[in-house]
């Protein structure tokens, strides 16, 4: 059971960036929470963050044959990236989309998500807890592919 947790641009700035929207906890706090949850569930996880679209695409490509599930918060690339959608489709690894904030209640452009077409679930507006919920969704997939 191996899960890749991916974070896109500016999520390394959690705790500093727009605390009214994303909270005061840091990216390190997020990683710690995910690691603790995975340990509790007996899941092996890798947490990855990049500010570069191409790096995120390459990471998804390299997940093939290595990871059984992907949790992805593409951050701003959610609203722009066909490349991330195509990469997910290419590897066909079950994936859940996560957003810390409720993107449906913000600017109109944040309601657009390219990866949503591929991901079997989206969790938005649950704060950091969205990541652990996404991991649990992957663990409880009806297909039991993990
Ligand atoms: C985000 C929402 C995006 O619109 C934004 O660009 C982000 C973070 C979220 O987690 O709420 O960087 O994905």
C-alpha cells in the first residue's frame, strides 16, 4: 500500500500565505499530520511538493508501477493544467483531488478544475483534514486496488 501525496505551487508557503484562507499551520505541520495518519493506518506514503508544472507531471509519470494511489492538490495548476490531467490519465492510478479551501465559494476561476475529470473524488474546504480524508477514500475504494 503506497500513496503519493502531491502538492502544487505555493503550498510550501502554508502558514505564511493568506492565513485567513489557508490557516496558520505550516507545510511542515501538514506533512507531519499526513505522516502520522499514514503510520496509524499502516500506509506507506511519500509527500511531494513542487512549484513547477513539469516537475509535477514527471512525478506522476514516475508514480507508475510504484504507487497504488495519488492524493493531489494541484493548487493553482488545478485551474489551468491539462498536462496534469493527461499525466493522471496516462498512469491510470486512482486519484483524489484535495483543496484546503472551498474553491467553489471563491473567485469564479477557482471553480474550474481540469484534474477533476480524472479524480474519483474531490474534497474541498475541509482544511488539512481533507488530505487524511482523501487517504481514507483511497484505502476504502470499492475496487480494493490498494
Ligand atoms: C488550493 C486552491 C487553489 O485555488 C489555490 O490556487 C491554491 C490552493 C487549496 O488548497 O485551497 O494554491 O488548491
